[in-house]
């Protein structure tokens, strides 16, 4: 059964939710469906180019304006009516797709990409959130912890909540080649993440600052609202020459193979794609002991106490100094990644779409 599927997301900057949208669009198109994407902020990015190369359309509602512009609701109404199912990602699209659907009766589905968010700390949001989630035909959470936290927050919710783990093309990443022109003679620690408060690149900068300059280097891939703040922080810490900012990249798999260790120092996650991608590269993966990262990393990679730069530095030092330990962690990480292959994720999303369209 061919379906017309519309993905709606805030932007196509580097990030886990954005990568999921790119993969859903590409693979669902390859399976014979019509798939297009709406972005609230249409700033050009490599991910946007990736989608266009598949022949799918990208509708931009603005270029750099507020993603909470209420006019987006009316623009969505006109676009959504051409599709069989609409799938939203991230906060403003979740609200505006729910509102736009008041003027139609399309099956709408949303993916909750995090275990929590700042909005849930403000009780004024809760009635609006409960209304919004109940407008959807299906809610997808990307981990068991994300589902549990959402159910506790909402209390009673009429909408069925499913768990679909994020997936990556493990084989493609594992077989990728390193960037021969970029290889450092130092021990490279890599973090791939959007620059948002949630990601806490500062703790990783602090950790590297505690290690010998002649031996260790930090690479940060991504962009985002906090990029300038993190750059300034590195400079103030005297770390400017030890931190390489890569910006948005489409060759992340190659960069993973060029690094020695992959790390995530986030305050919280849903189920991090960077987590699984890092493990898929055959490199040791190190993560803060928080919801979302703990679920994938525990007993396979290495967890460190959240926000503890000294503990993180000690973990990195041990991986550098102890080759048998390094190899053991790397192999366990790869075996864990195989449990999150992208085909499993795509089959489950396709089943959800079919179940909603056939009703």
C-alpha cells in the first residue's frame, strides 16, 4: 500500500531528531511511498540537500523567523490536506500540527525524542500539553524511559504510546573509512551533537583541559544556538587551540573512524543517535550517566557521573593508557549497536503509518 507521508520538524540543522527525519524520508521513499518534509526554519543545511537529492520536497515556512509564529498553523493546513498521514517532531511542530488538524481529520503521529524537556518544569504548560498529546492518534517514544517519563507527566492519556528505538545503518558506519587528511597525532575525543544547553559540551572541554596538552585533543561536530557560547568558553579556558569545531557535516561516519573515543556529556537525552552511531564505529563510547544515555550505554560503554569533568578525564585517560581495556570496550559497544539497526526502526514506523491510514 503506497502512502503519502508528511514529516514536520523545526529545522534540518544537525541533530538526532533531524537525522531520523532524513532517514525516514529516504527509506520510506525507497519503499515506494511519497514522502515530503515541512520545516519551520528553512535555513539551508546539508540535511536539506540530502532530502532534496532523494527527489522529496522540502516546504519551508520561514527563513530564520520564530518557529512559534502562529501563521505556521494556517500554512500547515494547506499542505497537510494533500497527505495520508502527518508525522511531527519537536515542540513547535507538535503543537502546530495538532492545532492545524482541528480543521481536518487526518491521522497524525508524533515522536517524543527526549526523556524530558524544560517545558515540563512549568505547570502552566501541562494543560496545553495534555490537550496536544490527546489530539494525536499515536505517540512514539524513542526509549522505555522516555515513555515512562511522559506517562508520569501526563497522567491519563487517551492516545496509545509506542516505543520505537532509534536506529542507524550500523554496517555502513562500521565499514566507513577514516579521513586520512585530518588524522591527528594526538588521542582524539569526539562529540557529535547540536550546540544546545542540553548537550553540555562545556563539561567535555573541562575534562580535556585536565589532560596533557601534548597527548589529547577534542573535536566537536555540529551547530546550534550555543555554538558561540561554547567557542567563547573554550577560549576563556585557554582551550581554543585544543578544540576543533567542525560545524555541520555529512561525513560523520568518516569522522567517527578518525577519532579515538566518542563521548556524550549531555544533561539528558531521549535515545541518542550519536550514542548508537558512536558505538557502530567500533570506538569506545563514553557517556554521562543520565536518562537516555544510560539505557544504551550501561554494561557496554563507559558511564561517568553527570557533570563530573574530573571523572570523565579519568575515563579518557584509562582508555588511552590501557589498550586491552580500550579494545574490550570498543567491541562491546559495537555488539550493542547491532541491536539498534535501522531496518528494525523503519519496519516499525511503516507498520504504525499503515495502521493509521487503513483505519
